[in-house]
C-alpha cells in the first residue's frame, strides 16, 4: 500500500507573505490550513514525500532543483529540498510553492518532485499514478493545484456560470475522497475554467485507487478570495 497519506493545497504566489506584502493577512487562514495538511503527512511515517503539481511536461524533476519567485516581484529562491544548495533544475510555480510549504515543516523524509502537464491525457495520468502506487515505498503526496479561475468578473478568467458548481464538485470529492468524481473531471471543461489542479488531482485519485485501502478525507479550506478557488484537504488511510 505505497500511498499512505496526501495533502492537497493551492499554489498562488500570494501564499508567500513576501509576495503578498501588506495583503498577506488576507490569506492567513489559507496558509494555516496548508500548514496543517502538510504537517499531517509526516504522521504517516512516509519513506518519501513527493511534491506533485502542474508544469510544462510530465515527469520527475531531480534534485538539486530550485524555484524562484522573482517573476512575482520578490528576490526569493526556494530549493526543492530544505537546506539543500539551490539552483540545478528549475521548479514550476506549483512546485515552488509546494517546496516553500514543505520548508515550513520539520521535514523528516526524503523529498522528490513530479510535474504534470496541464493537457496530460488519461493514459498519461494513469501511468504516472501507477508509478506512484507501484514504487514500493511509503509515499506521502503533497498535491498542488488551484480550482477554477472564473469566479466573478474580476477573476483571471472572467466570470463563468459553470465555475461555482465545478468547484463545489471538486471540494466535495476532496472531502469525501471520492476518486471516481475526480477521475471523471472533464479536461476540456477544466481547461476552459482554468482549473490548474485537474491533472494533479487525477493522479492523486489514480494512485489512491491503485494502492487500495480505505481513505478518510477532511476539507480544511475552501474559498475563492480573488476569483480563483483554493482548496486544502487532508487524506489518510483508515
């Protein structure tokens, strides 16, 4: 049963206080929920923590690797592995924020990273999920992904009447560890709604199904403060 725990978090750069500046307190609740979910990963005594998030391609990113928040106005580099010399491969935004969240914890396991292309198809995602479930190690997944970006006229994707129902479906599925609902998310609709987490959530769902066992989920946060849906969830085996 290689997948032993999972945390689902969003990856807005504003989650990092240095990027948010004076607006940082607006996301205090989201930041705290992420800290709780990520911290729970280590209670499962994983052999490895795998960061999983959207990127330009599908596949592993090997350490040393570093993400940068310079495109968002802050001269801050985030290494994949806390305390490791930086540079090396370049992390996409999702994994940069994931590495930043991980660095806020007492990391007690090796760290690895996998990026998933936003347009990855079902077969590609299933193969990636199977590689996680069949790794032979006790894997804890930190899954990074935002919901729709179409919640209102000031949202990045403008207003789309489908967005709220889509996000509610995802939130319920994360709360109930409903892998069927996550696997059935339509990639075309997800792209139209600019839901960056679709592919990563489907890898999580596939890995949970492949690994077997009974899962319990808890939705720790669900909001759309800037027209983008942010979910935080914690999954554990029971």
